[in-house]
C-alpha cells in the first residue's frame, strides 16, 4: 500500500469542489474526517503543490495522470465525484495500489429528466412562444391562439436509446409514459430485457427513430460513432439528443447534417471540448440547442453525489474499499 500509515487525522484534499458544491450544499461531514482542504478549482500547475501531503484526493474533472501520481508520495486513495473517471490514470494508480472510487446512479433521474426537457423544447417550442408573448405578438393577434412553429405530439413516435444502463432505462420509462415506442441498443440486451423495449443495432435504431437519445458511456470503440455515415441514414425530421459525452459525436458531421438534413434538430448537453471555444460551429445553428453540461446538476443529484463520495471516503478510512474502478 502506498503512502504513510493513516493517522487519526488523514489529509484530504478536494481539488475542484465548485461544480459539486457552489455553496448550496455542506462540506461539514467531510470536514470532520481529518485535515481537509477544499479548493473550488485547481489549475494544472497547482495540482502537485496542493496535493503534496494528501492521503486522499477528491476530484471531479482535474486530471490526475501518471506524472502527478508519481509525485504524491503519501497518496492512498482517489475519490472521483462523478461516475466517469477518464481523467484518472487508472493503470498508474493500480501500479501504486491506490484505489480509485467513483459514484454511480446519483444522476439517473436528473439526466433522464433533462433528456425530456430538451425533447419537449424541440417539440413544443415553449421558449419561442414565451418570447413571442412577451414581445406583444399575442396581444396583436386576431385569433385566440397561434403558434410560431409546428407542435408535435410524442405519442406514437419512436424513441431510440443508445445505451441502456440506469439512465437509458429511466429514459425508456418516461418515454413509455408519453406513449413512445422504444428501441434500444445495449451490450446486455438479454440481461436488461424489459416489456415494451425492442433491442436492435445502431443503424436500424437511427433509421427508425423519430428521436434518438445517447445515454452510453464513452469508450475507445464508440468515440465519434455518430458520424456522417450514420447521420445520413436517420429518418428525415429526426431529432438527436446527447446528454452522455460530447466525444460520441463527430461535431463537424453533425453541423453538416443540421444544415443539409435529413436531421431536423439536435439538443446537446455535452460537447467534445468543455468549456467550448466561442466560435464552435454548432453555436450558430438555430436547430441546435445546447445546454452547459448541466443535466446532472440538480441540487438533489449533487447531494446524492456528495453523500456517495462521503460514503466512499468513510469506507476507505475503515479499510473497506467500495466502488473501486481499478
């Protein structure tokens, strides 16, 4: 085991606590566990200095690579305040016998809800019509009702879900409540079979779905799988929603598909670079809605994430490692 024996006051360093807790949650339970330093954000140049004496690191998106791990002699555990852990060099941590612990399931309901917030905005155009009313358009109408864009019912349409883990399954549950037909692509179709869900391959899902929701983890094999070839086979008028990882999509191909068809619109909560450059090619497209990677960030979900992180820390301090990914 790496590092010095843990004292009664372990040294715990939180390197980027702001996104998890911008001030509406409490660090109190963690602060009671030892000598705890909380940094809202940490630049790469400051990682070593801030973490030098840490027994345990808590990080969200700060990159902890092999070079960083090699320079932290006391480090004995890394807790990730997320489900994804691609910012950690898992092999380097394993070589030092440093467990890396994540939190799963905390954002299932929040992310699934956001999928439908985006979908309903594209089918009901709520923001467009609120702005129209505020601009005085309703007051000037000769009729009691009007609409600036077509309104689309969900019932009877097809929702294709790529990735059928916790979030994908919750998206399916909500979709079925709306009367949607559900297609899904999943690596464990027999294990996760459920009534009313038809599993299929990705090209078929893209060809037959009116709405496509990406809810799959990013892997080496699926990076950029939503490419020009796949976008060219979508049903005309289809809508693509991504609340998973931006790198799943070839964004130049997506921009072209949104300009030229057959894709009607896209709604994205994630991009391949975050924060994105101000001249990102998708920003100027009126049929592309983009939210700032916020699907996970309800207060309730963040509290569950904080509670899960606390549980991982307590388990480590007790010698009972849990949610270890390496």
